[in-house]
């Protein structure tokens, strides 16, 4: 048994305990009917100790063992202070070594520590016990040494002490405890409150994996896939380790192997196999696989037709559990009516989930929705949060509010300063908008400077403005990309295929058909499937182009082949199969 200090523990009282057992002989709860102790001020703590002591050993691998209905038990003295249990009263650290005998009652002692720990103080016995069981199940620890180490390392119930955690794990490892091997790997590889020793950490991971620990096998796969072993990624070895872990039921490995099949890394690209593996992990509740399936159908990736309904069905659970990607795309779908009816309130609900993690795009989208509603102060609250994270598009939107708000509080000068901030951060719409404001003010040289930037960053209208200056004899200097500091800014917001589509929508709504078509075509060239419908729609209705059913059908066909719902409806309208 783990050595205790006998002088510090003695019988100080007795408790009468009733076990509530169901028809299958399983303990449902424990009730302390009476208790006698010479220390009344510790009565509640002692009750928790007794209940923890008696209740913990009644469970093994999550299954309750049949016990007597009622019994009297002695209460052992344990030293307390006002705030926490003193762990040194239970463990003799000087004699904790490889010769320590591990007893079957060690989980009981671990339960006492948990039940009296700082993190559990004031919790109900049921909550304490549930936490104990979840922790032991999570870490697969068969003995007390590993669990005490986890207490110190995670600072759950005890003060953080990495030195003691390492000592516990090392002692446990010598009994072939794979969990201890794995935790040693984590601590050394990550430098978790100790000196970082990457190779030593990898060696412990490999030891646990070779001993058959599936979580460690999965970690070995990750190490090879991410180039942590050797000078570059080795996806073939990663796939081998993931396969071993997957056969043992490891869901992370199943998901990651699916990712390698999706991307053709270390295996031949096979979307059917990727989807099968994602389904396998997702069916067992693995949220990241649900996200991956949602992405495949939401974006129509690698030859898989776009299917919004399938995508949203996979995104739902991860989004509700706080996954940012899923929540953002659910919000987008409801905002624009992709796969569902437009519902701005539901869009806000999902964007708020993503915003809890300070996702810049979600914060910006919330700001835009409230701006459209005329709730400018609320909108600016969200924009400001995104600005604080370096989001240049939100700087632009702050400029839009101050420049164009319709509540009598517009401030064009302040709006222009926000456009300038966005422009300097590299956002092309801010550069173009600022250039237009400068043109109005007759500040032509500075206007030309920002038009050049906007043109370089994809704003099509900039060419027309630059041509206007050329026709009037202005010298247009050459813009050198190497001089653009913002190109290296990791927070820079660039015009993506979606942004070009979005700008096309704005132009279409404003009946600026020439530029609407140009932006839709630019978005389409970048592979944005949704633009196919709008190009077809413009040809079908002769908006900015000669009316042509033939051209409309061509673009509808292109989108329909990739699963774009509106393009499919366009084809059906023309009775094209």
C-alpha cells in the first residue's frame, strides 16, 4: 500500500451509513444517517470524507458492485486546515519509489483526496463522485500513483506541483502503466510546467504506443504527420499509426486518417473512404468529424456535390457545442437562406456562439446585421471587438456607420479616419472608399495612391478611376508589392471568393449590373460555386448583358453539376436534365 504516516491517522469516531441499492444490486447513493466526532467544526468535511471513502470503491470501470444495505464504519483522522486537505498527511514522499506496493484500495484513497480537494469544496457528493468517475475514465488510470500525479499536474483538488507529478508518473510507469508513460510524454514534449525536452517526450509516447495504448498510437500518427519526427512530415507512417489506433477504437485517429484520405496524404486520395471514416467517428459522437463532413457538403469539396441540407445536419451538434466553424457556417446559411429559409434571428443565434470565442468574422457579421437594423450602437460594439482583434473589415464597417448612419449622428470626418485605418491595414474596400473621399476633396495624389492599392487588391472599379486620372494627364506611379507592409500582416483581411460574390450581390441590388457581373465572374474564377447561379440569372434576364438562355443554361449547368441548389432550380425552369 502507498505508505502513510501512522501517527497522523487514528480512529476518532463512528458513522452509521445506509447504502441505497437498486434491483440490480448497484449503489445509487450513500446516506450518512449518524456520525460522532470530537471535532464538530469538521463535521461536514468528515461527512464528505466518509461518503467519498465508502462510495468510491463501490464502482469499478463505471459498474456498481453490490454492497450491504447498512453498516457502521470507523472515521479516520486526517489533518485539515481551513481551506484544503494537507496531502502530506496522506503520502510519504520520501518512500514513494519503484518498490511501492500498489493496492486495490488505491482508488479509494484517491477518492478521499478528490472528495476533499479545493476544486470540489462545497459540491454535492453526487457531483464529487461524478467528477471522480469521469476523471478516472478519461485517463484510464488503474492505480493511485497515476491519479495523484494528475491531481498535481492539473491542479484539480491539489496545488500544482509538477515535480511530484513527474515522480508519481515515473513510479507508476515502472509498473507498466501506459497512462503514466503517455503523461510523461505530454509533460516533456509540451514543456508542461517543466523544462521542454521534445525527444524525451516522443520517446515516452512511443513507449506507450508500443505497449498498445491506442491514444499514444494516435499521438505517434500526429507526430509523424506534423513533421515532429524527422525533418519533414511522413504521412505514410502517420497513416500506419492512425490505422493501429483506429482499430483500437481511437476516434481522433479515425478522424485524422479520414483527413489523410480526403487530402491524399500518405494514401491515395479517396473521398468515399474519407467520408466513411468521418461517418464512423461522427456516429460515436466525435464532433470534429461532424465538422469535417459539414465542410465537405457545405463547400462541395473534391468532387462531392454541394448539399446544404446535409452540411447543416452535420454542423448542428458541433455548433451547439461551441464549435466556431460550424456555428459560423450555420449563421451564414440562415442569413442568406442556403439550405434553409432565411432567418436573421437564427443567424444571430449561431453567430453569437462563434462570437463567444472572439471569432472575427462572426463579430463582424453580427455588427453588419445590427447595422442593417439601424441599431448602430450595438453594431459598433461587435465591430469594435473585431477591430481589437485586428479585423480590418470591421474597421471599414465602423467607417460606414459613422459616415452614413441615418440617426442624425453621422460624422464624415470620423468615418474617413476609420476608412484610413482599414486602408492602412490592407483592406481593399477601405482603400477604394478612402480614395473616393479624397477625390471629392481634391486630394488627387493621395487618392491615386490608394486607388493603386485598391486595384492591386482586387477592386475592379479602381481601374476606371485610374484611367480617369490618366486621361487628365496625371502621372500614375508603379506600385511595388514588396513595399506593401500589410501583405505580411497575419491579421490582414483580404478579398476572398466569398467577398467578391458578396460585392456582386451589393452591386446587383443597386442595379449596377456591369460591376455585379464582373464580381460574380471573378468569384466564379476563384471557384465560388454560388456565383454560377447569379451569372446565369443575369444572362437569363439580360441584366447588363444581352439576354441569352444558352449562356444562362451554361452557367446553371456548371453550378448544378456541383450541387448548387439555385442553379439546379434554374435548369429545371429551362427543363434541362
